[in-house]
C-alpha cells in the first residue's frame, strides 16, 4: 500500500501533467489563431493592393514579413503583368519585384516570363532584398546557365551581378557569391567567360580572377582553353 506521502506525490504529478497538457492545448490553439490571423491579414492587404496599386508602397514592409505560398506567387506575378501593361501602374512594379524575389527566389529565377521584364528592376530592388534570398536567386540563375549554357539566361545573370556590385562589396560578391558558391571548376571557368564580356563587371571582380589564378594556374589537368583563360586573367 502507498503511504500518504507517496499518494500526495502521485496526486501532485497527476496535477502537473494535467496542467502541462492544458498549457500545450492553449499554446496550440493560440498558434493556430495566430497563423489564421496572419493569413487573413495577408489576404486583406493583397486585396487592397490589387484594387489600389498605390497601396503597395505602404504595405511592402509588412508583406515581406508574412508567409506566402505558391498561390501568392501566382497572384503577385499576375499583378506584375497587369501593372506592366499600364503606364500609370508600371511604376509600382519595383515593389512587386522586391516581394517576388524575397519570397520566391527560385521560382522567379526559373520563370522565363518574368525574367525579361524584372531584369530592369534588379539594381533598384536588390538593396531591399535580404542577402540570403539574393544568394538563392543568383545560385539558381547560375545553375540554369551552367546546365543549358543559354546566352539569354547568361545575360539575366550578368544583369543580376551588375546589380549586386552596385549594392554590395565587390570582394564579397566575387568571393562568396560567385567563386565559393560555384564549386565546380568547369562552372567557374564558364562564369569567368560570361563576366569578362562586361568590362564594367570584370573590372570590379579582380578578386574572382585572383582566386582563379591561385587555384588553377599550372595544373596538368587544365584544358588548353582553361590555360588560355588563366593567361588572360593574368594580363
């Protein structure tokens, strides 16, 4: 038989377990309510923005903090196309680009309908987009360019790099976003072949050239073309 102290301990434990379960249920309900309120807020803001494009300037900061789904990607993309067709609303597309790249960097980088139109907003939008999202965006553009060697994608990538150089330290862009985040030797040479087509870009990416020289000079495994490119980098 349990003595009185054991019985009290058992009751205390049962009481604590019951209190913990109650707290867990309350937390779960509050979290569900919080998510629902944010979803309703997002829906309301997007509706107001759709009805009055000027509202986008007021609400962009808040929209950057709200969780979005693929459904919202489609909605923002359609707004972008709609506003692009009207001179009175075209101005507000900069904010749409900020939202699209911030929330959907991979989707935007692989969407060949959007890229030709948003490339003109790269320079002015990148300053308002988190560096983590820009890294994802650039990485996807690079991957598509390396895989397909499509010159059109290459031009979008070059425009994006130019915009990065306007807003971020060139050495950071060269080392972290371009060299280190492009692990393949072959792809690093492909990237150099692209960026050297722009004197403006290659002039600012001296560190990229130096890293290439330091890493690949005088390697027996180099192809003749790669050795020629290394010689070009040294000049």
